[in-house]
């Protein structure tokens, strides 16, 4: 991920994604998290503050917005932030589209698979987004994972972010989400005609 930050890839992906993704949100704002070994809840981001927000928070080191990035750590552990998102979804009980950016390398495959099975009873669809031409491993297997109430996760990569149009991004974001909405409604997980919120 260090290379992706240094090359500005992470910032370009986020700045391109936010205006597209925020169209799906009911209040025009996204609730972002930053994670490594631990995680931090960042201030909400809106379209009119994308540049300012990115410059403030999209870093690997230092202290930004009152957050000491050293306390988040330098190696990935997806479990704590995934558990926090699950708690948040449980608390609000609203349909949620989770955009989970990663450079791959999920080492805790069994635990992550167990969490996705647990989360399949909740009103949240997890869209994993791969960066950096990595070995995405488990992420490719999400669509065929057994033991879930509904298919609650999808994956695509944006290794080609500079060549994608906004329409391409929108299509990728919505490729599986509508199918989940229908399945979750049929399974009684969603209230009918609920509006989606988002978490990153």
C-alpha cells in the first residue's frame, strides 16, 4: 500500500469514487474509516469537501486531523474494522453499502470468511475494491462462498483507475448491489423501500 499512496493512486481512486458513490447515499455523505493493524473513524466526507478531505486524511504516516497514524499501525488486520462496521450496521439497522478498499493479501482468511457469513444476516452489502495489481486471493471467492443467508459481498479491481470513466465506475459499483437488495428483501433482511447509507 505504501507504493499506492506514494504514487497518488489511493487518492485518485477515492476522489473518483466519492462523487459516484455518494449518489447512492440518502444524506449526501460517506462515513469513512482508515485501517491497518487498528482502525480510526474519520470525519464524514461530502462531494464539496473531497479535495480538502483527501489532502487531510489520505496519508500513511504523521498526525492528521487529530489522529496519530502511528497508532493505527503499519500492517493490515481487517478484522477489527470489519467488526466495527458490523456493530455500526447493527446499531443503525439501515441498508448499507460498504466500500472496502484493499491491496489484497488477506492473511486471516478463515476469520474473514466467518465474519462475512455472520454479516450475511445484516442489511449490508460489502463491495471489496482491489488496488495495485495485487494477489486478491480470497476476494475472488466471495461470490461462491457457502454458508451465507444471502450473497452479501462482491469484488472488483480498479487497477486501471486512470482509464475508467465515471460510468464505468458506477457500473462496477452497482454490478451486484441491486441483486443483493432484491435477495435481502426477499429474505426479510431489509425493510421495503429503505434508502441506502454508505460506509468506507
